[in-house]
C-alpha cells in the first residue's frame, strides 16, 4: 500500500509463465513495488497452475475470480477505491486479465467460478496470450506438448468448447477499455497475436489500443528499469480516462 491519505486506485497484477507451477507471483514483486511508489494499491494475485493439484481447467480460472472478489473484504480496511481498478497481466497473465474482463458485464454466461464482484475500469495486457487456439498451433509447430493444451485439458480439436469459453479473442467484444502492449521481438508470444486481436476488437466496437514496441522482447515489459516499462506506466495513466 502507498503511504497516502484517502482511497487508493488499485492495480491487480497477474504474472505469466504459461500457467505452469514453476513460475510464481514473485516475478511481479519489482513492478508492484514501483507501482506502489507511484501511488497505487497493488494486489499481486496467485492461482493454481498446471502441475499443482486443481490447476488448469477450470481451477486456474476459478482462482483468479476468487482472488479479485476478495478485495471487497479488504476495501474498508485498506481504503481501496474499487471504482478505479485496473488489471495488468503479462503473457499468460495477460490472457487471464483479458478473460476476466469478459466477465464484467455478464455477457458471457457459463458455470466457471463465482460472479465477478469488482468492476474493472480497464485491462492492460503485456504480451498477452489473447488467442489460445493460435498459441496452441504455434507450439505444435515447434513440437512437444503445448502449455495451452495442458491448461485447457486437450487440443482445440478435443475440447473445442473450452477454448471458446477461455480464449479472449473468442469472447469479444469485452465492453471494457483494453490496452495491448507487445514487443516486436517477442519470441515467446508473437506480437501478431495482439495485432490480430486488436483488429477484431476494433471491428466489434471495443475501446482498445495497441502499442507495439520496436526492439523490445518478452520480459522487458516487466522490467521497471526499462524504457518499455515507462511506456506501460504512461498507458496506465491513460487508462484512467473513460475513452482512449
């Protein structure tokens, strides 16, 4: 928590790591500390991941809803302004952030987890996996088991309905402000995923902005000492506005 008087805007951070158990929320400690210094209350959430009991489908999705809903129990104690909540996710966390945004207006009804109790002002996806089918195909071309298939419990051919319920590009329009930031040199999650997601979101009338950074790779986006992170901060300030 920042040392400020009055209610604080909240940034919920969701780490990446292709939803695997060997990657945890400590990855986001440096940027959360930076955000706190800038006056934001940060909520760095964890979730059951692939390789842990209950991780994957649907446990991972249930966990992130529950983690965000828990803020309603902390609102008064920590003077949180839950009318100003931004979700910031990186890589697989970007996927989960965009998926959460699809729950805000209850447009997409299913039986995955509890209803979302916290309104989301905007979402910032940093190199987010916005298209699970395409990410699965990219991994398949490289050989080996796709982390996407491990998360969802099968390939798009085997569990197509799960992909429809879990892949952000298939849930558009989200009706929430979205900012997509991607490094042009990203070798883990190609920038074309954000480019194609942005194109479809615009066609469907969503408020969405795309920023592709030249000479930037996957992890520079979450390095608080990098110029890429300064772009993220600028976009965070922009996201406070009602329109892009």
